[in-house]
């Protein structure tokens, strides 16, 4: 079957495999086995041959898993995995390591039968391959190796775990070799390591979990915490360098968020002993000594030995922590410590582990090793050990796993704190730091640093209020006894933001308004009924209205569009999306050229953005005022600015028996068929519609398109007088083709006048909303009424003359005999007669102004005289 004769000699001379007519068969696998037996040493000459043989062998094994059990019997009988391992151990075998790892990954990923997996995992060859020392400086080898480990982790369950974890030798190569790359420079590798560890933790095996808890949890979590803290320090350095390190700052923030979500995933698995260990290292090794201490202003007694970050960054990191991690013991423990103040941060330092993770795993350390303290100047000083709390927590891991009491020591110590700590903000406490940040921003509206700290303080307060990990400890728990002071600080901050030269970003003001709303609607709110705070709220409302009044110009189409655009954008702040923007950590930019497109996250640039900022502040404050002053469920009666309560929608059926219809052909995009529609302009509903006849009811139409008149722009075609170009929005363009230029002109006039009427009405409503309506509004209304009466009188006066002309045009058209009786008429006479008749019919069905009717009457009269002369 596998004859080696043929053109060019056998496969050994040509360096290529023999291609069988049936490549997926046991016979071809035996042939490939023979090839490997004859090429057990990898050289430059046979490298490609061996690689191709391995690739073909993996295809046969996957086919055999689904079709022929004898394939795996042969695979085990010949111990083909030993060939793989033998190739990896050869010095020249590095040439085919990539192919070997790729083959193994594909093999384990595509095998579905458990028996086949057991065959492959037997004889411990897979663990030997995992422990093989590859050249990880080769990016391709690293990628395929970590992919192989990830594929193996997906096969873990309570049955297969024993193939990887050896309880007798206390060895777990898959886990320990994977976590050594937890801080690899490539993000793909780091993500794969996190996936592997989560897959391992999900396996319900007590012996394996005991090994992880006692042998690897301490070194792994301590190094993980150190890396997170190092990233925080590097973020602080990027912030000090302003916008020059913006790209690096974005990468660091993204990596920090990934690590926080990974920690949240680990804690959600519900492994009590593991969660207690991770909580201890995270709180005592990172959050209290670095983040909380920096936020609270530092500890003067240890200023020479402590490292820290700026307060804005500390608040930013804590806000992300509460958004990503929802483990109740961790959330409550950290909040209680932060509310206590700097006393909770004593005897805790952010230190570097004395050993790398790889060294610690090799030594199988059962407790934290001596650490290294990093000073503020970057100097490295060795110290005796990590904090005593960490050593005690590690020593008591076995007992805590039995009763689930890990991490309670710190909470028990809080019972000795006097009760008044929870009633009045202490000097150096979390609440005092946040209140001082908001008050500083309110009193220094032109300070950029004050705004940055206030913005991230508000983000932290919102994250505390929304955190599922703080059951029963919402915002009322945080601001207990100081809600009134907090509300006043927030209202003053809003008032400062409404000033013309304020450097408070719009995002800060929006977060402040939402927090006031949350405080006012809470059960134990202290701001309800306070006369002082009501007066502050009134002053904020007046200040925001004044800011818009100074920029409002009656009849300004741009301002009207700007106002309605901001009204449409007015939505609650998406806190998670807002805080993902790393540029908020930098000094606020004042130009869109900085790359920050959303002007709410920077300072306004130019008059247009200043107007938009004033409008957004006005709408934000008005929404807050309406919620506080109106009963629940009552909406703002003045916004949006007019328009029908129930506008017409697509697919609605309308009675059009008494409506003005103009037939036209509609072209939307190139390549799409031309559609026959009727144009309807409804000035009452502020809409322009395209309808088609309803086949079920005569005189009714089905709406196929709806556009608001306010946004319609109509332009005539210079080359074709029957064509009209319509732009409904920046993304909607239509080309209307009417039967004649009279209908085209009438349609354009209706659209233009409808647009003007809608804009005029909305401008009047906007002026009234801003308190700018003229004092003699009654006289203005009477003037409009007089103008309307004059228009009606003019129409009545011209109606007999128009009817007389229409009658004459009808008579002239009727007097003209058919073309078939008098012969072929001239082009001019036929055109004039047809135009006159069409115009007469059209003017009967269209409602036009007197001036428009006069112009059309004059045209009809001329057309009739031309027809009579012809």
C-alpha cells in the first residue's frame, strides 16, 4: 500500500512524506510511526520531515477519537508521547518545539472522549513536557507553551486532576509552572495565566486545594500584590509627567483593572480559606499601607519610610476596587479601616517580597519570606519580615480553613473603637478627606488640582454607594452624621461650576448632582427640609440659568440645535465607563487636540463648547431641581421644547382624505430602486412624512418614513427643476423627483416654511424657559393675532380673483380638442396647455399663502394666454 518507488526516488531521498490515498487510517499512523523511528535525532536535513509527520499524526489521532478506537490503542502501545519528549530534550530539538506544542494543543483541544484524554495523560509524559525547559525568549515558543497549558487546564475536573496533581510527591506542575508567568510582558500570556488559575481553583479537590493554600498561595498572592502596587507607583510617575506619558498610563490602568477583575473572579468562587488569604495580602499588603494611607494624607510618623501616590490616584484606585470586587468581608473590612483613619494603617508597609515567585515555589515556602522595603527615593532596604499580621494569617491558614474565620482579627479589633468614631468624621478619616476635597474644589473653582481630587472623590462615593459588597452599608453608612455638610459641599461645588471662569469639569458637576439626588432620596436623608440647603439649591438653579441666558440669542438656529442636542444626550453618568478613561488622572486639557473628544472630561475650548457646557449645566441642575421639588413620577412639563405628545411613527396608518399630498419618486442610495411615495408636511406634529396608499382603505396611507421638520434642509437641483434634494440629518439624504417644477417648488416652500415655523415656536418656548420672554408678551400675542387676521383677510380678498383665473384656465384647457382629432400639436402649445391644467388642479389641492397663490395665479394666466394663442 505504501510503495516507496516512484519518480524522484523514495521519501527518504526527497525529504517528504508519502501521501496516502487514505491519510486518516491506522495504517497511515503506523507508517508515520515508522518515519519517527527512523528519524529519532533531529537534524537540519530531516527537520521538515519530522514536523510534517507530527502534524499528520495529530490529524489521525483526532479522527480516531471519533471513528476508530484502535488508533489510540496503537498510540499507547508504542508510547508515541515519549517520542515527543525525546525530541524536546535534544539540543537540536528546539527547531520542532513549536510544532510539538502546537500539535499537543490541537490534540487536547479537539479530543472529546474522556477515555482518549485518559490515554494521553497516562504515564506522566504530559507533566514531563510541562516541566521541560524551553527557550521562552522565543515569542513563538512562549505563545504555544502557554496555549498548551491553557488547553490542559480546560480539561481539569475531579477525575483528571489526579493526572496533574501528585499528592504523594506534593507536586502540581501545571499550576506552578503557569503562575511563574503571571507578570509576563505579553498581555496574552498574563491573561492565559489568570484563566489557568481560575480553572484550577474551580476543581473541587480538597488535597489539591490544601497544597495551593499551604505551598503556593502566600508566594503567589504576595507577588501579585507587589506588582499591583508597583503599577500604582508607576501610574503616579506618569501623572507627574503630565500628558507626555499618556499612552503608558492608559496601559497601566487597563492592566490594573484586569487584575482587579481577576481578583474579583477568584473571590467569587467562594473558597473561604483562599479568599481569607487573598484578602489579608490585599488589604494589609497593598490597600492600607499604600492606597488608603495616601488618600488620608499619609502618616507623619512614618513619612521617611513609606511610599505613596497622589490623593487623586488613591481615590481613583479605591473606586475601581469597589466597582470590580464585591467580596463582602474585603469590602467591609477596608471601609471600616478607612473610616477609622490613619490608625488602621499603622505597622503596615508596602514591601517587596524577598524572593521572586519562581524562587519561592521552588523552595515550597510555607510562610512569607523576609521582605524589602522601598523608600520614597527609590532606595532598597532589607527588613526582618513582613507585617506580623500577614505572618499570623499565613500560620493560621489551616485552622481558618476549618471554621472559615479567616480575616476576622482586624474586625474584632474594631469593636474597641469608641462609638463616636462612626458619628463624627475624625481627623485623617476617609469621610474627612472626601469632604475636604469637595469643599476645596467649591472654594477654588479655578484650581485644576482641586477639581481632579474632587472628581475622583465623587467617583469613590458613588462606587461605595453602588457596591454589592456593602450589604446594608450604603452611602448613609459612609456619611453618617455628616450628610448635611456633604450636601452643602456638593451644592457649593455646583454653584462654582456654573461660574463663567470655572475650571471644574462637567463630569465633576454631573457626579455631584447625582450624588445630591441620591442623598435626597435616601431614607435617612438630612438635606430634606433644610432651609439653608434649599436656598443653596435655588442659587445654583439661578446661576445655571444665568449662564445660558448670557449665551442665548433669539432666532439663533445653532443655539437651538445645540440645546436640543444636549437635551438628547442628558443621561445618568455611566460611572464604570467614565472611570475607565485614564486621561481623567491627568491635568484637565483645554483643547480637543489633546485626544480627549468628550468636552465633559476636559475644559471647554471655544465659544461653542462654552455654550454647550452652560446648556449641559443648566439641564443637569434643572433635572436635579425637578426631582427634588416634584412628586415622584412627575416629568418636566417644559422639556422637550414642544412637539406632539404622540408623533407619527413608521408603519402608522393615517387618514389622508383632507390632507395635501404631493406625489414624487424617491431616490435614496445608488443602486436602490426608485420608490413612488406621497409627501405630507404636518406642521402641527412638526413632521414630514412619506406615505404610500393603504391597500385596505381608500384615502388612507401607510407611513414609510418620518423626519422632523426642524432638521430638514431642502435645496433645488440646478440642472433639473423637478428635482429636490433633502437632507434630514447628517446621515440621511433623499432626492425627490416630482411630476413638474410647480410641485417641486410647492414642496420646497412647504418644507422650508414648516422648518421656519417649528424653529420659531421652539425659540419662543426656549426663551420662556430661560425667563427671557418679553414683558409685553400679551401685545406680542395680539400682534401675531392681528397678522394672522390680516393674512386671512388677504386670502379672502384674493380668493375670488384666484377662482376666476382657475375657471378661465379650466375652460381653456377644456376647449382644446384631443391631439388625436386635430393632429399633432406643437411642443410649445401642448406644454403650455398641460402645464396650465396641471397647475389649476394643483392649486386647488394645495393650501398656499396669498403671496404664493398670486405668483402661481400669474403663471397660470400666462400659460392660459399662451395656450389660447396657440
